[in-house]
């Protein structure tokens, strides 16, 4: 297996990243406009620094970070990466990309970005990843993720590749990578929450006109203080509330005790308000 890693931004400072911390935080909580800029930038960099130097056309398969039912923020970035990459491939008479999904089987409430390297590996090691190995035969695999901090996620992908006896050429692509190992891994949390200090900060993203729901925002909302949650929900649209509830069920969050109070409140809210909505013809 030929293994390559490409990152658009190399983080060597705890204060200067090469990209906006505000944008990154909004991206992590579902701002699709930022995801579009990040995805296009990653594709442009990868094309100029890697693809333009490849000797012959190949069939690429793009694979976003693993998820169960609710996509991650990386999934939104992947969509725009593919659009930008396909334009170059078509212009150069290469096959446009195919896509595949890495299925994961475990959900957890812990905030990955707050953990150190050892804690991350311990947490993610409880998970298991699955992919359609037959579909990937003979193709070049592009695994996308938003940021590489300790490499634990990449090790799990490598473990999956070995488990399924894949011999493909593999490229691990990241929007950003922490290259200064003297910086604590919780720098990721600084970036994640730079623009989101409370549940009420999410309104600016949800109502931005370019919102795309993901696992982070769902977990953050469900894990919030019940009083704040109750107030927050009162100001959301019925469409958003239903979507939030259905996403939570799809990821089996109703089986996680820490989310039960807010999910029960959400269920009651829908049960009480749905007859009123039907009565008024909505």
C-alpha cells in the first residue's frame, strides 16, 4: 500500500494558523458557506501540489471522515472538494471521482477536541470502521478530514485498510495539520469553539442561510444545560426542531443518558405543537 499525506495548512503556531479561527469554528458547527471555501481551497491546493504532477489518469474514490447517520462537518467540505476536483478532472480528460462511505458503529458524547493524544486513541479504539472493499479495488483512495492533530484518526483508517486487506494507493487529505508537537492537542478545541461560547451563539449559524446540520452541533445542543436548551428551542423553526430530533434518533442518541432530558423535552415539544401545526394548516 502506497500511503501519502497532504495538508493545505501546517499549524506551527498556537496563534497563527494560516486560516481564520472564526471561519473554522463556524465550519465545525455547520456553516456550509465556509465549508465551500475550505473544500474548494483544499481541492485547489491538492491539484496544484499533487495531481498536476501525477503521470497518468487514475480513478479516484473520495471518502469523507467516518460517520454513522449524521454526517460530520468534513462531509460538507467534501461535497465542495469533489465539485472543484471534478472540474479539473473533466478538463484534463480524467475520470471524475467516485465516492464511498466509512461506516462507524460507536457514538459517544465526549468532546474529542479536548483530549490529549493518549485519550483520543483510547476513545477511538473502541470504535470500528467498515467500508465496501470490493468497490475500491484498483482505485486511488482519497480520505478527507478537516484537521490532523495527533494522527489517531489516521491510525484507525490504516487499521481498517489492513483489516480489509486493501492494497490501494491511499492519500490522506487534511484542510489543516498540527506540525508543531509542542502545542497541546486541545488547540483543536480552541479552534472548534472560537465562535461558539454558548448554545445561543448557534443562532447566527443556523439562520445564516447556508446551514448544514452535522454531528457536532447536534451533540452540542443535546448536551447543553436543560434550561438553556428549552429557551433555545423556543426560538427555532418547526423544520429545524424536527430535523434535530430525527438526526438524534438516527445516531441512537436517545440511548445516551446524558442526552435523555433534552431529547425528552424535544419529543414533548413536538408532541404538543404538532397538533397545533396541523390544525392551522402548516
